[in-house]
């Protein structure tokens, strides 16, 4: 079994997560109703559309672009891993709390939970495999 090579895998993870967040964000900005439909959320009125465009649109675009910048700048890659762990870990935490409080969601939300857990665990593993500065 070979060790993780964080120098090579870190930018890959950051690019994947950055692109996914940016794509989700773009859909949140441009087609918020379509983005929410697989989650059984119907948007009614300008306030609902504004909230999805901000939280699922603009914020996701901003987070995605930040991860992409971190992927391209070696000096920012550890910061990017921490950001990815916090973003994906926070999403995962919210979904796990919902499973406990609300019950098990439908398939699409479970797929999101699995993807977020995978990304969070990958970021944690890459952070743990990096050499420590003393």
C-alpha cells in the first residue's frame, strides 16, 4: 500500500471540489428553481429566489473560485484543504443532523451526503498525510 502523495493529490481534490461548487453556484444563480427541484423544494416568490441565488448561487461560486485559486497556488493549498474540509464537513454535519432529527432523505440528498463525506474525508486524509513543520 502506497502513501498518499499530498503534493500531487491536493490540487486535484481542490480542483474537483472547486469546479463542483462553482457549477452548483452557477445553477443557483441562473436557474434556482431547477436546482432545488430534485430536493423537493419549490420556490415561491422573489424572496425565495433571492435566498437561493445568494446561498446556493453566489456563495457557492465564491467558495468554488476560492478552492480553484488555492489549487493553482501551492502556497495556498493547505489553506484550501482546510477550507474544503470546513465546507464539506459543514454540509455533512447539517445532513447528519437532519438524518437524526428528520429521518432519512430521498436518494438525491443521500448522494449529496456521500459526495460531501468523501470530499471531507479526502481533505482530512491529505491534511493528515502532509509532513509537519516543526
